[in-house]
C-alpha cells in the first residue's frame, strides 16, 4: 500500500512539475509568445512557431488555447492555427525526449537553485525563472521516483494481470492512453509515464506504442474541451487538430505490431524506443499533414458551420465587417453601431436593477451576469476591430472619432461591471435577508434611477450626433444629478435620525447604491467632454471662435 502511495504521489509530482513550468514561462514570456504567435506567418513559419512555443511551455494545450483565441477574435486564419498546432505536437514530443535523458545529476541542482530564487523574488522575472527551474527539477525527480516505485509493484500478481489485459486490443490500448492524458491533464506527463513503465518492463512494447498514440488523441480531446467556451471559429481549431490526430491514429495503429517486432533490434532500451517512436510519429505525421491544413480548414467549416444570422448569439458583434477596414470612416461607422448596441444592453441592465429594488425576487431572465458577459463580448469585438484600423490613414476628425468610440465602449463596459456589483449587493443584503427599503427611500432610488437612465439616453445621443447643444445639456443634467444625489443622501440621514426601521436596516445599501449611481452617471456623461473638446479643436483648426 505504501509503495502504491509513493507511485501515485510521484505521478502527481510529475503533473505538478509540468504545470508550474508552464505557468512560469507564460508569466515571464506570455505576452511575447502571444505576439509571436499572433504575427502574420506562412504555414512553415507557423509550424516552427508552434514547435518553439510548446517546447518552452511544455504544453500543447496552452498553445492550442492561444491559437484558438486568435482565430476566435478574427486575428489569424484557421489554416495557420492548424499549422501551429501541428508544430505544437512536435514540440511536446521533443520535450519528452529531453526529459528522459539521464539528468539525475541535474534535478537536485535545479531544485536547490529554483526554490530560494522563487521564494525570495516571486513577483520578478528572476523569481518566475526560478519557478521554471523548480518545475523541471520536480519533473526529473518524479520520473526517478516512478522508476523506483514500479519495481516492487511489478512483482505483484494482480498488477501483472492488469497490464497483461492491455495486450490484446491495440485500439483499446490507445483509448487507455487517451484516458491517461485526460486524467493527468497533460499528454507530456502521460507519455513520460508510459515510457517509464516500459523501461521497467511493466508494459510490453506494443502496448506502450499504442498508449503513446492514444495520448496524442487525448491531447486533442483536451484542447477541444478547453476551447468549448470559444465561438465557433475558435472551436474549429481544436476540431481540426483532433481530426489530424485521429487520422494519424488510423494510419499508424495497424503498423504497430510490425514496428514492435522490428524496433527491439535497435541498440536502445524500451524507454528510448518509446520516446523515439513518439518523436518520429509526431514528426512524420505533422510534416505530412502540414500540406493538408487548407483542406482541413474547409472540412471543419463544413462540420462546424457558422450559425444562421437569426440564430446568432445576441452578444456577438453584427456590424464589424472586416471588408470595411480599408475604408476607415466606414469602419468607424460600423464600430459606432456596435457601441449603440452596448448602450441598449446597459439600459436593459438598468431596468433589471430597478426591478430588483422594487421586488423581493428577480427572474433569471434578467440575470445581469449574462448581460455583462454580452457587454464584454461586444467591447472585445469593438476593441480588436478598431485596433486593425490604420490610424495613419485617418484624418484629424476621424482620429477624434476613433478615440470617442474607444472611450465610449470602455465607459459602457465599466458601467456593466458596476451594475453587476450593484445587483450582487441588492441580492445579498436586501433580497436574501428579506429586508425592504422604506417607501420614501425606495421612491428616491427609483427617481434617481430615472435621471440616470435619461442621462444614458442623452449621452448616447451626444455620442452619435456630437451636437454641441446636447453636449452642454448633458453637462447640465450631470450637475443636476449630483445635486439630487446629495439631497437624497441628506434625506436618508434624516430618516435615520427619526429612527425609521427600514432605513436603519438598509442604510449602508441605500448609500452605496446612491454612490454607485453617481459613478454610473459620470461614465454616461463623460462623452459630453470629448464632444466639446472635438468641437473646440475643430473651431481652432478653422480659425473661428471656440464654442462658449
């Protein structure tokens, strides 16, 4: 029993070591790796980029997430992303080769250097590199412990029977390899474990080779699971990657009995044979399929088509036409339409808040969390779309408009976050605790909410038209709102003085909601300042008096 616990702990240490190496590299070089992968590249360069990035982070799944995210945001062609993932498969195979070299002298050195460096300088780059060194040391140490623990285990009759049951069906063995990857959440850990078991003669060579092929399929399943929250475009990357792995399995699995007969003649032990097969298999498969990334991209589009317009998710941007990017003014108009959609969502969220103030329960159809997610989706689409607009081609007035669109989308996204927090306060302190506002207090909040909603509509009008009179009216309404907010705060304090029970129970919530509405009002009215600044700059440029 104790030996089994040592084995399980060594496997857990192996998984943990790969995890902290991956996170350490991403924290230090994550931004550079994203820029590297996000650049324009052909299939061969993309293949090399995927190999290099995966060799650094020791996880093809991390590379898959990055590439899928780029495709989901429209920043990378699907065929290029598939080439990156083919390179990622080769990168993780090469790292498996490196980690199975005789590096027993290196593991204690890496741990001795990594631990004090990480603990003393956690937030610095040197500290994160110490984290990477520590992770590599743990991986090598875990492999040694697995070999040591497997000695007595292999002598057990039950274990021998268990692993002997894997020798009859190669497809079943591949399925077990895929399960190994899903359990350890890392194809690298699964392959290293398989090679180690083969080295101790726990696994026969045909079984080990089948497990390796299955581990590759398991990594494709992991990528598909990890990208489940992406849009359809992003999920196609993982689907294409999985289809490539399944096609490779179908091609190589019938050859495994022949390979298992010929490979023992090579002057290597079983561990080196398994790892060598892993590298050769992924190298040949990936190079062969690199020419098929285009057809695979077309196939995945057929298997996973875009949703019809009528069935599209409400949050998905509708007007950000990539073909309009060559005409900056048209692109700005498209982005403006999406900002107005954000405004409609914010208004819906405001209505949900006032409904929560009036009622004890709020229906799930008015869930602000989902609405805030819609806002985030629209904001991300607008931001990435405008980032692709060449500002060098914009005239001065268009540059100001570009800035206005960006600032308005930021303000509305922040307003969504603020309202989500407001709803949490209402549910936690009012609805959950069955407390109610006083009649006068509730009416005051509803009145202030009405002013806030009116200012949102006026702010969207100013954003759309840039009208000077409307902008000045919005500033007047902002001042009026602030005066009303101060008046209502004083009125609430007066009710506390009169010891109104409902006001005492909801006092902190009442004052916090008033303060939250004040901040929302500032976000809605900020567009007036940018509109007036633009008019003043235009007046200066034309040599006429600035608006007073």
